[in-house]
C-alpha cells in the first residue's frame, strides 16, 4: 500500500496555493487560529470532524472528502507502526 497524501498537503497545494490564499485569510474564514491551520497544512495535526465541516463549507466540498483523506492517512500510518498484528490470532472468519 502506498503512502496516502496527508489532507493538510492537499489543502495547502490544491486550495491555498492554487487559489493564491494565505494561511491568515483561510484561518479567519474558517474561524480558527492561524496556528491551528498551520499545524494541519504542515502535517503536524489531522482533520477533525468539525474541521471537515468547516473546510467543506469554505471550499464547496464535502466533509466526507476531508475525513476520508484523513482516515486513509491514519490507517496507513498505523499499519506502518503496528508490527504486533502478526501476533493477533484469528477468532472468527466469515463465510464470504
């Protein structure tokens, strides 16, 4: 599985830079601090459900877009760190 792009990178590259927007302007529009937005676009923080709603409204997208990007990134990251999965025993296997 390839490393998914962090949603903050997409926000930075596809929205802020593409539209010529500054972090300050977008943060004010989202009604969050500049530091909060900066942490997201610099991949030090993730997209919360509340932030997904704000981004969806501000950029005419859906909250699901932002949450799916974050989920994919988090799942990939967890798989990289979780070596103990090999020790988990299967309890039940579905018939399908």
